[in-house]
């Protein structure tokens, strides 16, 4: 067992966590980037694999668009995973960037035998250099998401404080019961973009406790630091380490360590 600076023990095998929601604009990418930074700062060699063709996670970590490397070639078997693994300016944090070629990934997987196991096969050798593998993916039920359901240890699900968001989470949990292999996947729902001044946000979070089976759900407050990530192209802790948003992500990281 290894121990992070926070004092929590994590198994020697590489853990895989996917940040997923069927809806966009819920803080999925923002959360993936900030947790990746916190994990790396805790001493864990961390790899963030960007699976969203919009490549926002890659961009936040300082990776510019590059037409010379096509992320889709990894899935075609033309490019080794390690060749596209890039070091960031943040110690112990690497990224496999995304690009627009991934818009064709769904079609590729549709024609691949045992396609729901492809991503797991591609990540087999990544454990040699990484303790934590995080995925940021496009918002949809798809062959890509089925790969994540099959191969990940934890599905981190950002939720807006709204009734529709809770309904979406309930549907996701039901969907995961369809296959026995998916039922081993642990869910970690948490709230994002919360304004505690709004009664409806507080009411939804109170009502959610029984739905998500968590009496003390993690709440990430809405803050200007989200937009500033795009200005600094860096995680929140890199420019606002004492902000409420930064402290909230520390709480999420602490919770995630216990789950994995």
C-alpha cells in the first residue's frame, strides 16, 4: 500500500476514475482537471486521459491543438498510448490529449469486436508509470461510456442542484444495473455550481441525500474561479489556492480517496 500526503492509503494497483454525466455544462471537465492536480500534488503519478473531442481538459493543462498527432490512432492500434502521453508543467501530472479525430471514435467502436473492453486493454501497461488514471469524456451514453463502465473503479458524477439532474442520476444508476460487470462500478455523485443563497439549490441538495445515499454530499460552490481557469489555463489551486472552490475540491479529493 502507498500513502498520499493527506494520509490516506491507496492500493498499489493503478486506480481508474471517470468523470461522467450524460449532460454537458455540469462541471465535468473542470472537476477532472482539479482532481488530477490534487492527486499529483499528493504524490501520486497521475494521468488524465481526455476523451472529449472538444479537448477542453487538455487545453486547461496547457496542451495546444496539434494536427500531427491524432488521438483516434490509439484506438486503431496505429499509435502506442505512451507516444501521446505528454508531461504537463505540473509535477507528476501527465495528459493524453484529445482532438477532433475522436468524433469518429464511436463509429470505430461500433465495428470493433468486444468494443466495451478495448479501453481497458489499452490501459494495461499504463500502471507501470501511473497510480491514478482519470478520464474526461463526452456527455452521452455511448460505446465510449460503456468502455468506462466496464473498466473503471469509480464513476464520479457531477450534478447540478436541480430536480432534472437528480432524475438523470437515478436513470444512470438504473442503466448500470443492466450488466453484471457494470454493477461493480462505484458511483461518487457530487454537486457543482451551487449557490447557497438560492433556496431551490438547498432544497434539492437536502432531497438528494436519500436519492444518492449520502447524508453529507460534496458541494462545489459556483465561483468565478471556474472561468479564470480558462485565463490561466491551469487548475484552480495554481492561482487561487485559498478560494472556496479550491477548498471544495480538496473535500472531493479526500472523499474520492476513501472510495478508491
